[in-house]
C-alpha cells in the first residue's frame, strides 16, 4: 500500500455553484498531492440526473483555474483512467453490479415506491435491511424464474447491497482516528437503478476510487456516515488491500460558531460563500463570489487553508508553496472551523500589500476607465503606492483616491465649516503665490518652503494644512499632503486652490 503512488481526487456533483467548503476540500487534496509528488484527479459525480444543473461543471473548473488549483487528470484534463464523468461510465458500473449479484453480496428488489410507502406506514422506523428484506419483493424472496420474468417484462428494479447485521465496522480515519459503527444501523443501500441504468453515488464512488487507484479519500465531514458502507463495499469486492485511507475534514461553521455555514449566513452578513459569482439557471438568483467581490485568489487560498488546519505555530501568511511543504492531514482539527469572514478581509489586505504596484495598477485600471479617467500607468502606480496601505480591496481605491485624478466638484460641508476659517481664503491665496514661485515642486521642497513660510508668518500649521487639504482633496482625507500636490503638479494644485478660494470665499 505504502509503495503506491499517492493519488487523490476531488469529485464534486454538478448540482450548482461550488460551496466554499468544497473549495477547501479540493485545496487540501491539492496540497496533499503536491506534497507527496502524487496526482490529483478531477472526477464529476453526475449519476443523479435529477440534481444535475447545467453550467455547474464549467463553473467548478473556472473556479479552480482562478484559484490556481491544478489538476493532473480528469474531466477536461484527460488521463488514462477515463472517462472521468460518471455518466459516461455506465457499462463499467453495470459490470461491477453484476459481480456483487453473482457473489450474493447484492440482490435485486422490485418494490415499487407505493409498496415501500405502505411498508413505512405499517412498520414504525421501517428500514430495508436484514430484519425486513425477507418480507419484500426481491430476488431473495422470489424464485430465479420469477425474477427473470419480471425483468423480461420490463419491470423496473433496483439493486441493493446486502448488509450483514451485527458487525462492528471500523473506519480508520486519518483525522478522526477509529470510527466504529455497527452494521445493523445501515440499510441495504440502493446501488443501481434499472430506470436510468445508472449506479447510485455509493457504488460509483467506490468503483471509481478503486479503478482510478485512489490512495487517499479526503472529503467533507458530511460523508463520514457513509464511510462504513464504503468499507463494506470494498470488502464485498475483495478490494480491501488497496482500499484508500480516509480523511473526513471538519465542517465549516457559521462565523458565530453555531451550526454549519450556509449561503444564508453570507447573505445575512454580507460575504460570499462561493468562489465565483453564480447565477442560478432556474431561478435567475445571483449569488456573490469571492472573485467578483474583489478577493485575490492567493488570499482566498491562504484563508481557506487555515480553516481546519494550521502549521503548529502562529505563522498566518503562507504562500501556496509553503502550504504544500507544511500541510499535514493528521494535524487537521476534528472540530468545525468558524468561517471568520473578517479574517478573510484581513488576508486580502495583506495580499494587496504584497502585490506589486504595477499589478495593482492593472487591477485598478478598469475602474478608472469606467470613470472616464485616462491616466498613464506610472501615475496610477504612484497612487497605488501611496494608498494601498489603507485598503483591503482594489475596489476601495476609487473611493479613497479619486481626488488624484479628478478635482473635487464640491467641498465636504461639515469639513468646510470646521476647517475653512475666516483667514483661510487669504492664507490660501498667499500659499498659492508661494507655490507658484517654486521651480522644484517635489514634496520635500514644497514642505520645506511651506513650513518656513508658516513659521515666518506665525501661522498655525494645523489650520493652514487643513484648509489646504480641503481645497485640494475636497475632504479631510488622503495621504501626506505634499505627496498629493507633488503628484498633481503645480498647475493642478494652483487651480484647485483658486477654485476653493472662489467657492468657499
Ligand atoms: N460527489 C460527492 C460530493 O458531491 C463526493 C464525495 C466524496 O468525495 O466521496 O461531494
């Protein structure tokens, strides 16, 4: 077992947008595969046609492309274990269903939905299992001939797994340790349906993991209850030697910590729970995505990686390469991880600081263009440099920094009342004359000259600078004043000063 090449898979069902918990599952699989020089397979589990949602598969692929989670093989990537879409593997599953039937590990059941409903009404807590299967219409109670006749007549049937009761089934989970469940609580799960000639999730999942030589199944906690069933299936097939190791990841919890994170929490508190924006094809409802909300993919990766795992020290900023090096499945927590979306914002802030000014300028450019601003790239870079410390999202740049590109159209009333004093017009006129005379308009030179002038005329620095800022920015915000005026240049600075003097009087 240990000499097998590590192979893991991410196997979503295309039932809609990929929940952020699913993204974390894929990320952990990716980190594990890379760390062990193994393969990561992308399999689509689409055997439940009722739940199929068009566009979901494309959405999932686009999400991982954005996040830089790379697959080695699978749907859209190819590989020698294909096809990787379960709906294209019907013949394979049929073969394995027949194996179980031949071995007496499964049986054919003809009970109609009405018959099953009636049973449920008659017997409290009815479960189709060793205690009831003898009372049902199946290949255990009907003769071989009757079964053949029913099938020949075209009657629909399912194949059920024959679970032997009273057995402690042990699942050795890499995160949870030994989980023991008694087989009596399991029902004879449907493995195959003649109606659509497709297996159910349980059979397809096991057969594929086996055929695709998967060594580790890393998946969400919600699948833990089916793990004993999966162990029993491996046994029924005689595949125990190559049964993958299981790891069931902790749930993602609401930010408050009580209960599972849901889309509604995102709507309620204003954060996305999907990687990309998603438009439900049926209802037309649009759900926000991390990408469209302005998160950087690196930040999302770092944020998600630490939901349920940490490197054992307080290092929080970890690149993908560091994560690959440090990730340790056995150190994942058993208990759920609170989805602290404010931490997600913090990560985005951190990754914005790490990004180059040139990259940020490129991200900011579309917004500038949409606002009719056509500034040279080096100018945009300079603004980014001056402002990035103050933002957590590139989108916040416009609100914070538009005054670099467009002169204030009005002056914040409250600020004007407080900061435009009786002498302000006079002082700003003198200041304008002073600045006009400068041949060196660098921030340092302006500052030296202006401070000198303030001292000589016994003016108050705060009063002068507040009025100056109001005139140039239109409000009491922004970085160092002379960095702003150096950026604007003499002409623009003077124009803004004169306009303020005229308007504010
Ligand atoms: N198809 C399952 C899902 O939608 C995958 C479960 C597993 O990883 O085994 O999550």
